[in-house]
C-alpha cells in the first residue's frame, strides 16, 4: 500500500505537507502583525557573532524564505499578500490542500473553466492560483 493510498484511507495529510501548511499560516499571521511586535522583530533579527564550525543549521526564517522562493514570491510580495487574510489563506490552501480542500480547489478550477477534467489539474502553485483568483 502506498503512502498516498494510506493518506486517502485515513483522511490524514503527510507530515511534510502539514508542517509546510502550518509554517505558511504562521508566517501570514506574523506578517500581519505591527512592526514592533516581538515575533515580527524576531523574523527579521540576525544574531551577532560567529556560528560554530561545520554546516550551518537551517533556521525557521531560511526554511520560510526557501518555501516563498519555491512559490515564486519575494518577501515583499508575501507581505502584501498576507495583508488580505482571506487571500493568504486561499494561497495556503491552494499550495497545501487537505483532502476536502483539495476537492474544493479542483472543483473551483473546473467551474472557472481553466481546467476541463480532474486528470489535467496541475499541481497547485501560486501562479495558477493567482490566475484563478482574478476571474
């Protein structure tokens, strides 16, 4: 039995997808905070001093920046998109859909006329979602 079949039977998501989803939700929350709030200051903070020898550890900020780059977003674009809470939430759902949300996403795409059949649905990416949301 494959992991995909197991996820469908149990109604669960992969751990990687769930972590990515929660990280993006938290990022949107932090980006909407005032500039002087502690989480927002911590997001931009770079500690002084030298790191230990060896490979640098992946920080939360580095992982978020890598995900934003994967989505095709710059930090400024993410900041602007996160200001609109419903828009940011719909981006997160499109990128990291759960079972029922994925069905909603596919049906919205099919109803919009961008996609004719479920088999031709591309992986949900930011650009495809922007194209859908502008209709």
